C-alpha cells in the first residue's frame, strides 16, 4: 500500500502543476459525490467527466513509448545458475483436472484534473476456478476454464456502496466458461472467458483478475538447462483495463527438488500511446492513454506435472496516465493495486 500512496502523491503533484487555467478547474466533489466515488464501475454513478486544457491534452506526446505490440511472446535465459543443470519441462495429460482458489484484494485510486482525488478499497473476492486439459501437443496445451463460484468478502474498509456494486456484478461471472493455452515453455499465450458483456468496469476488472490469476498460475521456463539461482525473462502483450501493454517478468529459481520448483518473479510493463474506452464510462467517453507504468512481484511453488502452484502470491501496481477525450477534456491519473493469492485445491 505504501507504493500506492507514493503514486498518489507524485501524480497529484504533477496534475496540480500541469493545470494553470482557473476556468478549467473542476469543483470539489459534494459529500454525496464523494460517498458514491467508490462505485466507479457502476454506470449510473460515475465521477464527473473531466475537463482539460489543450496544453494538457498534449502531455506525453514527446515521450511516446515505442513498443511492438505485434512481437511474439518470448522466454529468454539470463543466467543458467549453479550446477548441476537440468532441463525443465512441463508435462500435461489430456483429461487432467485441477481447481484453483484465487483470493483478490484490490484498490483503485483516481485523480481527475487538479482537484478531485478518489481512493476506493474494493471488497475482497474469492474465485473458485476449474481447469481441464483439452488437448496437448509439442507446441502447446489447451485448457478449458470454468468459473465455479465467486464470493465477496466485504472487509472493514470497503464502503457499503462498493460492496453492493461488486455483489451485483458477481452473477455475471459465476458459471462462465472459457479457455486458455500454454505454450511449450509454460507461457500462457491466449485467454478467453465467455462472460456476459463487461458493461461495467467492475465486471471488466474481475475478468482481468481471473486472467491475471491464470497467467500467474503457470510458470514459464527457459529452453536451456538451468540450476539453482538461474534467472530468465518472459515477455508478452496482455490487456489491462482495455489497454494493450507489453509486460516483462524476470524469474529467479530459488530451489529445485525433483519435480518441485520454487521461484520468485518481478514484473514491469509499458505501453505505447493508444485510444481506449473503459467499460462503465458514460456514453461517448473515451480516453487517450499517454503513459502506462506497472511494477510488481510475487513468488510461488510449482510442480512440473501440474498447472497451478501449490501456493503463490502476486502483487502489481498499474498506473494509467490519460487524457479524457469526450465529452470534455482533462488529465486523468488512475492507479490499480491488485494482490492475488493462488492455491491449487486438493
């Protein structure tokens, strides 16, 4: 949470210095608006749409990130580690089933222009996911996915309005089916969930969380033989809040005992400028993503013959620096802090 507070302080300072035109300032929210701010995903209870000067809308143009979103996923060895070295390969059998339990804690922080800052500690979610190997080859393995159940745990910090909005969205996902594929290196290449249209940001965030959990469940492995202390990177393009980003994760092999592996990971990501339209925004609202940053870390214990870890954690902080394009213009800075705990159910 310290990193989230630091993000808000820096973003708030930047936003205040960027806007100098009094006519473009957004008034302080009323008490009623502040009470509703946590339901940012509910279509009828959105924060006020932003206002921005033309100068602000150009922010970030000179520092556009050049990132190839069409480049294929890669797994590259950095250091083979200590001898003895061993080639690590995952093995899956058609029909093999595994259930996952995913606990998610998340906080959404948003700054609109120079005046309005909102933070919403969302209710904790528990996803129960069923997976089954459908087909396998030398190149990849395809899994079927089913969202068996989604539970909402209010906690002490989530406001009643937030709890109500999240509980309302749970029904859209329970029973949803989908699929994903894992390549020969253990990297999740594709993910699809046949859920109802994500017409609210909460539903979309929940789908994102399930995808993040599935990706964090599989341990990508280098082709070369490795030993304790080995490090490697996995890079691929994923979606987050409708934005396409390229994420690179650095892994370190902490221990290796037979089929049991223990590893840590550190995430970073960036994205090129792009137009995005977040579900749940008022009709016609669109945004230009000027800059994206992501950092995070995690760890876990895996077996080569199982998809999911016996236990794993993953925490990320994603920061979106945007310009609202419609119906009015204003800088918007949004931070999403997500903490996942993943366990394979016996």
